[in-house]
C-alpha cells in the first residue's frame, strides 16, 4: 500500500511539474530562485527517501554508496580542474582579498556559533575532538555563496558582467577553500575518532593526508596519460574519466576522507598538466554540471534526516541569521576597500545573492554522511539543507525590500 | 527570375540565372572547423563565419553550480556558424563531403535554404 501511495504521489508530482500552469508560475523570480537552488530535487529526494515515502530505503541507500562516491568525485574533479594556475593568475587581487575576508569572517562568526551550538546539541557529553568534523562542516558550508546571479538580476538595468564576475569568481575560489578546509579538518577529526583516544591525532592525520596527496598526484598523471590515449573518442574519454573519478573517490573514502577532497586534488593536478585532449574533455565534464548538480541534491534529500530537536532548529536559525549579517558586512567591507582602489562596487552591496548558500555546502554535507554514516551526520545534512533554503528565501526577501527602497537601482547585478 | 533560385548579374551587365541557395552550417566542434574551411575553399564556396554560443553553454555561464571559474577559461566558445550563398551544385558537393568524409561525431549541422531574391552579391 505504501508503495502504491508513493507511486501515486510521484505521478501526481510529475503531472503538476509538466503542467502549463506550473510552467508559467516557474517563470516567477521566487520559483526560478528555488529551482536554481536545486530545492525541487531535494524535495523529490525527501519524498522518496526513508523519512518520506520510503520508496528508497536505508538499505538501498547503503548499496547506492558507490553512486554517491561517483557523483562527489565528479564534482571534486570538476572543481579541481578549474583551479589551473593560468586561470588563478588572471584573477585580480581584490577577488582573492574578498575570499580571505570571507574565510576569516566565517571562521570567527559561524565558527563561534557552530562551536556553541554543537556543544549544546550534544549536551557537552562528547569530547571536543569528536566535534571537529561537524564544526568543520558547518564552517566550510558557510564559505562562499551561490554563483548563480540570474534569478536576482534586475532586467531594468544593463547587464554588468564585471560585477557578476566579482560575485561569481570569489565564490568559486571560496568553494575550493571550503573543500580543502573541510578535507583537512575531517582528516584530523576522523583520525581522532578512529584511535579511540579522545585527543587530536595529528600524526595519523598527516599520514592520511600524505597518502591522499600522493594518490591525487598519481591519478592526475595517470589520468593525463589515459585521456590522451583515449584520443578524441568521447566514449573512451568518458570511460577513463569515470574510472578515475570512482577510483579517487573510493580510495579517499577508504582513507576516511571526503571523496570531494581527494578528487579536487586530483583535478588540480590533472588541470595543471593538461594536454589539449584533456582540456577538450573538460568541456564535456562541465557540460554535465547541471545534471550532476541535480543528482547531488536528490541524493542529499534521500539521505538527510530532518528529525531535529529544538536545539538543532535553533542552531540552524542562528546559522542563517549570522550568515546574513556576516555576508552583508563582508560585502560592505569589500566595497570600502574597493573605493580606495577606485573600483566602485556599490551595486554589489545591494545584491543579496551573497546570502545564498553555495551548492558545494550540500556536497560537503553529503560526503560527511557518506564517509561517516550516522544519524547525527544525517541530521547535520538536514541542517545544511534548511540553512540553504532559508538563506535563499531571505535573499529574495532582501532583494524585494531593496527594490522598494531604490527601485531600478537596488538589488541588481549591475 | 528563376523559380528555383536567384539571379546573378555579370560584370558586363547581362544576367545569368544560376541556382543559388543559402548554406547554413552550425559547427559545434572546433576541431572540425579546419576541415570544413578547407573543403569550402576547395569547392569554391565563400562565406561569412560568426562565433556563436549554444544554449547549453549560455546556461552554464549564466547559472553555474560548482564551476564558477569556467567563465574565465581562456578560450572561445568553440561554436561557429557559417553562412554562404553559392550554386546548388557546389553546396551539394559540400554536403556530400560532410556526410561522406567527416566522422559522425564531428559533423556540423547543415541546412540549405532556397532564395527568392538576392541583392548585393558579387562574384
């Protein structure tokens, strides 16, 4: 009966999703913001998952772990491939300054809230070393912001590409920083757990890190060779790529590290020793970005546990409010700095896209739930998703408020 | 005017009816461009080439999810469109070349359009 009900619900959702009325409604700014945030896929995942329609059970999710590894590895390599030195050298200094500022602000602001909230949530019954990984997740997921600016763009003003790049590039850099930060701290936290001694296990963490770096270098070099040998055949290149992604992701997981971290390192090595064949294939990798994004959000919806206590919900709310304050303060600080350099970024102050959570946060939380499956980590994933939705709605609200205050000049990307 | 194509004015003032059609090629794979250009020159077909961007590429640049630095990648979109007005027999040769000599994966999309009227076209 449950299966019948679930199928009925899915069919109903499909009919609604393909109806003309929804197609029209989808064009609204509210709907386009939510769709671009990936939330419909999360909703479908929740509806299908163990905490919803139970079409996909916990056991099935366990068997689907290799799919999760593949998807996260794909994301990691895609991010790492972009971190080519030739690209990084082209990025103006103010973008890097903004990222450094974001990291500092986030570690101080979000880090404080996360530490207090996690200690309160666990009632202080666990050693601080165990909370390193959850703390790292909450901090890393708060770095950066959504790179999609289209849904909050004001059509009445000209499209300013420079401002959009100033919003998009630092966020991309922050995503890389988030993956590295979380990867490193997760190694420390995981090693501390595995030794059974509730202290920081820096020595074993360093060994694991060395192994992952060596793995990334080997796979990067091997990947270059294999992709070159695969020639121009898309099918051959895809086969090689899938093998690399699964291998680096799977081995990273076995080393108790996030597959995102290992794959990003491998992508970084591959991108910086790339041949024309590899660069040509990169287009194909990036072309699949939206599809991979939908799968990440779907898997997150399937995996997340939203049975949060009052403390958990309070933590989520606190993270949202602190995030809003921090990001707006960061942008104001950046704008003040830029004025000194005669580069006006006044419009950026009124662009609330910086409040939106970066999609990489969902991927990081999913990877934690994969590497260390536990109810607590699934609830952390739930918190990350709640923060994401709330931040998206807050950004839309602020955008509308800014337009009322200054119609035609406020809240746009230009 | 010929019903099947446009008229072409010769330099001595007389008109010669030739069956001219417009050839439009959408070249999505940049590594097939050289072969196409060479073939067009071999068959005596001139044309105009413009850089273009596919819808998917536009969406990727406008709505990145994870790859925000892709917009800084130092290359063109890779897509080109070629517009040419040429005699039908030459265009047919070009299409035969595309179908017979080029790998399926590297073939451009090509369409021919009949023309009612042409002005400004010179030899």
